């Protein structure tokens, strides 16, 4: 039986106004979940709540069976370093460093080594020695994803990881993420506007009228 990686229960959150309430979802190992919805519906906020960056106003988040927001900052930092992989809309790469140096930062901090097969899948091996500043936006995004996956996270949180990519490159990225999840019994939480990409995930979670409507596709 697949283990539970992430469990959100009765999550409610607001800033000036209520974003969403009574949100529940579960992510098992080997599963992918797409969070979809209109702009401003709270997709990225919900992802940030699940990935240690925003404590919800109400509700519970459990990561790997443990309550998240009762843990110390040191424990949460350990989760971020070793167990969670975050792909932001902005690349957050070190511009003055080469591709290989950027990836090495992640592998050294997590105690892993560079996966040559991963570089090949993402088609970045040809420019490993180039400076980040010399790369196109699409190339930088693939490097960012390689850096995240190289640390071997147990859950990947990806906020519009294909937003600035052409369709062919977007499919390379999605295939790489999906393969990683299945091969490593990891989990993926994907925020996207792209219905075609969301259909590739096992679960679609749609934020609509301040509620989360969860539907399951592929059963594992």
C-alpha cells in the first residue's frame, strides 16, 4: 500500500478577503496532483501552505506523517533541504555561475551526486559549462528543474514550471517530472493554468468559489 506523503485537512486561508476554506487533499507516494483555477483563486498560496512557506489561518498540514506547523524552524529547514523540491516561477539561479556549479550547490547541500541521466532527459548536458546569464529563459528553467531533482526530493512543488516554455520543451519537462515521481516513489504538486498538463496528473484539484474540488484520474 502506498504511503501518504502529504495530507491537508480543513485548510482555510485569507489575506484581506477569504481565499479558500475547508480544503482537504491527500498525496500518496508515486502520485501527481495538479492545482488549477482562475488567476487570484489562491493556487500558489495553497501550494505555499503545503510546502512550509505559509502557515494557514485554519487547518492542519501533515508532511510524511508529522504535523508541519508545530515543528521548529530548524526542523522545517531540514525538510526544505533534504525532502522538498521547490520549482518557482522565477528561476533563482546564481547568474555568475555555470550550469554545473548551480546544480552542484544543490547536490552538495543534500549529499547527493549529479544524475547524468537526468541531464540527458532535460537536454541540458550540452551547455553545462556555460554561465547562467548566457542561457535563454527556457534553458534556465530546465536547469532550475535539474537542480531541484538532483537533490532527490520526496515531494516536488512546482509553480507554473512550464509557463515560459514552448510546447515541445514543456512536454520534456513534464515527462521528466512524471518519470521522477514514479521511479522514486515521490510526489508532485503542480500549479498550472494549462488544462492539458493538468490532465497528465493523477489528481486534479480545482479551486472554485473558495472551495477545492478534487477529482482522481489514474489510480495507483
